[in-house]
């Protein structure tokens, strides 16, 4: 990585290429599986999601590998892309979504939807495929390639803050509706969660713990396992649902949803503080 430290232009160019490869992998996966399943019919949309997410993951990983090793002549481990996981990483991955779910249950109404065992397992498998795909690829891009490139060119502060803000901005197109308060909440929460993932990656000196934390969060909070909304069935029928009594943006997260709520922000901040405590303790 030493040869990229002296050039701002080259650093930004390489970072941009990694971002384009990330987008290209998702686009190629979508096109391939849309064409394939326009010919082959599937009994359930969950099967399509499993194949599509797995395919996008594999294609994007292939793109990352080809560019890193064949073009840059570097290894994935040069960017902290390794999957070692520590006990504290497992603890954070379990405690963060548990805290947020319990907090929302305290203010909302929980409900369990009935499915057959087969359908329930399909929903869980499709949700896991989507969660792992996002966890692996987003952590590899933001906390792997981008963070290491910026750290080598500038310093750790820039390496943590810049990708974290970019991470929040990248989620704006996913908003259901756009308001000033909704965008502000997303930028604040998205940047903070990016900082959280970055601190976790630094603490483990690899992205393994942040991948686990990101994947578990998405599996529980951002999939068809659980929906946290103000309206019954607003986003389809999940396994579990928490219906909120108020449309207050701080509680609902406005146009982005529960991940941008103040309850989620409290969870992100708590994990950040805990990781900083671990870092201080290990000095």
C-alpha cells in the first residue's frame, strides 16, 4: 500500500473504482438473475431473493478480487478484509438489535404473524441472504477498501469520518419519502453507524466483527424478520411486527425507518462508547 500514499489523485481514483465495482456487481447480479428467472419460474419470491442476493455477493466479490490482486497487485488483507471474529464482536452483534427491539416493544405493540414452517424458514433464509450480502459487501467497501486508502493517504480520523458520511448519503435513495428532518436524521444516524462499524473494524484489526454486527443488525431490523412501522402491513407481512403509536419522526426515523430513529441512535452511540472503552483498556 506504500506506493499509494503520496498521491491524492490516485487515492481518490482507486476509491472511486471500488465504488463503481460495488455498483457494477449489484447491477450485473440483478440483470443476470432477472433474465434467468424470466425464463425459470419460482414458487416463491423468497427463492428469487436468495438467489439474487447470493449471486450479487459472489459477482461483486469477484470484481473486488480481480481489481485488488490483478490490477493493484495487493491482497485483501492489505485492506483489513479478513473475517476473524472476537467474543466482544459476537456480544455487540447480539446486544445492539436486542436493545433496539426491546426499546421499541416498550413503546409499541408487538405482533407475531403465523406462517407455515416452510414459509417461515424461506423468509428467514431470504432475509439472511440479504443481510449477509449487505454486511459483507458494504463493510468490504466502506470499512475495508475506502477506510484503508484514506488512512494511508491522510489519517485515521479522515478514514473513519469520510466513509461514514458517504455511507449515510448512499442510503438516501432508499428513503420512502423525503423531508428535511428525515434526511437530517438519516445523515446523523447513518454517519454514526458508520463510525460505529469503523471503530469495531479497528478494534479487531479486520472487518470480521463489523461484518457480523452489520449482518445481524440487517437480519433483525432491516428484513422481513421484523418490521417496525406505524401502520399494519405497511411493508408486507413479516414474521414479527411492532406497530408504533406515534408518527413522530424521532421515533419512526421518518422516511428511512427505525434504523434512523433516536432509539437506534442511542444503540449506535452505546456501542461506540463500549468500543472506545475496550480500546482504552487495551492500551
